[in-house]
């Protein structure tokens, strides 16, 4: 099920908090549903990666796309860095309308639990440019954004854009979720047709859940 993506806010720390270690044995069923939602959402927006806290979930889970292949990483840890420092242009679904040159390690080794391989521990070496996506998403899980390494001048230049994002005054082609501090609640933003699709999908999901409960009773 497609979920709204948490947009940057200066008044809420969900993107600034390190996600908890996911308990595989206790939460496997919930984690599997989360992963399916993440894949559906990423497919709908056409991005290269997505972290669980970008859907408002406090789980150490991210998905990354390497060409046509989508890899799910649970509790990922970068265990090694090699090669040169590479500079690439990065964007972020939680920071729409903001792109910047970011320096990343050329090659990284990453260890994680792989639900697509019977939840076994996997370790792989990822080279540039896929290594950029892995580092970006693991940064998310550690409560870091690509803007954290900006120079003071760069940060000053994007302040107006950040304010627009946090207020929901930004053009996006997907459903976003922003924190309204005055209301102490979340609000959905995005194109009207996308919002209608989301509400319709949500209503259908609720109806299916009720039908399942009725069958069990």
C-alpha cells in the first residue's frame, strides 16, 4: 500500500532521530508489511531508495534500487569504506526541490538482514554509483540528512526552500506528510489526484480489514 512520505520539518524530529534496531523474531510480520508498503511507495514515486522513517516508522529498514533490482536491508551497517571520495548530485524525497553536490565514499561494504533471502545476514560490497544510494539511505536511518554536511553558505542559501517544504508549499508529484506544529498533528499535501487516490486506497484497505475481521468472527 502506497504511503505518504514525511517531508522535512524544523518542528518535528522524526527524520532527525536514529531508528531503533528492528527485532526480527518479534516483528517479522509487521516488518514484512512495512517492506511491502515501502516498495509500493518507492515504485509509485520513482525514487532510488527509501528509509522506514521517511514513512514515519521507527524501524531500521531501507530499500535501494540497483537498476532493475530492489534490495531490502534490515538493520544495515556499513562495515568498510574503500576507494576515492566521489562527488555526485543528490536529491531527497523528504527534501523536494533541493539538490546538491555531496561527497561519498566510492565503495562501501554493508552488512544487513536480507528478508528476500529467508532473513539471513548478508554482506555485500557496493560500488559507485550504487554506493551513494546505500550511504544516503543509511544516513536516514541514523537521523542524518544530506544537508547536514552543507557549508554555512550552502545552508543559508536553502533556508527559504526548507521553510517552504516544512509548510507544505512545494510542488511534488506524490503524497507528502508534513507536521503542523500549530495543530500538533500531521497533514497530507500533494496533487489533488494523488490525494484522492491515497484516500481511496486507504478506504479500500479499511474495508478489507473489516471483512477479514468479520470472517474470523
